[in-house]
């Protein structure tokens, strides 16, 4: 029975991905009105209170950096001009609960996107310390908490669940014991193939200080390069204040590979989650001892 359920889940995920790809294609080609953006994520802080080795957002390498509420409001307003809606807005980090104004970001996002799904992604370490104003902002702005439970937090996960239940806030819990290792240190991956594979499974545009990036690796590669020396290609992203920019031009830009795609491996790897001092090879499959897996 467990195998049957797992099979149904895998089939459901595949169907959902296929439908989302079809929807993105429709939005890109339909010539009338402003399109809808399927998804965007952005950091409230770049740093984190955990040092997860191989973090896909390079947060262990980031200096403490807090998003500016006025800049966030300006960028959200730019997206609202370009798109009639955004299906999912994910506020994250780093650890977003480190930001002292986290509740105000929730209010701002909801005011500009009244129909969007707004998710706040947290590791839960600080959840019990949040004031009533935070819980009220989550309730009143229909924000769903996405709790990622890493091994050190497993014993406290039920407490986080109870906190959300008590405060009337929706919660989704994901337990994570392994991280994906996805970078090819040789930089010789076929760009179009890696991009096509990525877009079949992931669609995660990142908003950072007035610019959109194709993915988190492209957005935050500078964290890696500043710590370990220039290695990963960096691009300037797409400026949202570009004159006469349209939403469909944004979608078309997000539908093209970037230079960094040649560092994204076709064969991904996995590594057990660990907390510690980041090493240069934590993100690269050729420098890890862990077995590779396909897809």
C-alpha cells in the first residue's frame, strides 16, 4: 500500500509539473493584457541562524543583510505593474524571522497582491519567540508558513505545529535530511540541456534589489565568489525599472538559459545534511564523496 501511495504521489507531481509548464507557455504566448507570473521568491535576510552546508541560497556565506521595506515595496509595485497577479510569492532567506520587521513585509506583499499565495519559509528556530503582531499579520494576510525541519529541530517540530494551530496560521511541514548537490565544477555542461531539465522540474525566479534572476544560484553566486574567489559566472539579472519593459518580455527572459547553466550538472548528487563551516566544494558534485543520482 505504501508503494502504491508513493506511486500515486509521484504521478501527481509529474502531472502538476506538466500543467504548470503548459500554463507558463500559455502566458508567454497569449498576446492580450498583462500576464500572470507563476512564482517569485525573495530574501528578507541573506544570512541564517543555521550553517547548512550546501545551502542552495549560499546563506552560510552571506554577511548579515536585512531587506529594506521601502525597496521591497517598490519592487513589489514594479511586479504589480508588469503582471496582473503572481500565483505564489515566497518570502525566505536565509532565515526570514531574523528580520525585525517581518510582519510588515507580509502586509506589504498582501496589499499589492490580494489574490496571491504568500508563503513564509522558516527553519522554525525562532518561531516560539515571535510576538502576537507576527501571528496577527500571518492570519490577517492569509500567509502560509512553510516549515523546513532539519535534524536539529526534529524534537521541536511538534511545538511549532502546535504554535501555528493555536494562532490560527496555516502550516506545511517538510522534513529534510539530505541536500541536493548540483554544480559541475568543470563548467562544461550543455547549457540548453541543463536549462531544459531545470525548467521541467523547477521554476524559481528570484527577486533581489530591483532585479529578477533565473534562479537562486544566479542571484546569489556573488556570495560564493566573494568567499572562495571568482568561480561562478554572474549576470546582472533583469532590471524591473527598464524603460517600456512588459510582463511578457520578463517571461521570455526567464525562459532563456544564462551563463551559469553550464555549471549546473545533468547528473545531480545528494549529501546528508550537516551543520558546520562551509567548504568550497560543498556545492559541487565532483568534489563530494556522495553518490550521484539521476534527475
